[in-house]
């Protein structure tokens, strides 16, 4: 392999490195920090929620099959996430 070849896991590893370097999720165990694909999937779902056409989202994601786009969008709705309202208790 060439020394500067882009490997199949390049984006995944680079995202994890940048995420960890930022210390944005330092309070979470490594296995619970958001991954590149989780953020990407959330983006696809948010586009869907904003009413963008599935064909547009599919092209944006670079998918050749709409089933893959739908797979990315699955699991982000109200039934998939349990939300808890909390008070910030901040004094400004």
C-alpha cells in the first residue's frame, strides 16, 4: 500500500481522532462517543425531517440505493430515543 493511500477506514479513524482531540466527549467512555457514521446518519434523518426529497438525501449521502439511505435514517425518531427534560439551573 502506498504511504499516502486513503484506506477504507480513513474517515472513521480521522473523525474519532478529531473528536477525541477536541475533548468534546471526554466525559464519556470511548465506546459511547458518537461515531462518524452516527453523526452522518443523524444528518440524513435531519434532512428528512426538514422535508427534503429522499432522492436529494440519497445523492447527498452518495448512496446508489435508496434502501441504504433509509437504513441510515432509521432509529432517530421519537420511538428510538428517550428524551428527558432537565433544568439547567444556570444563573445569568
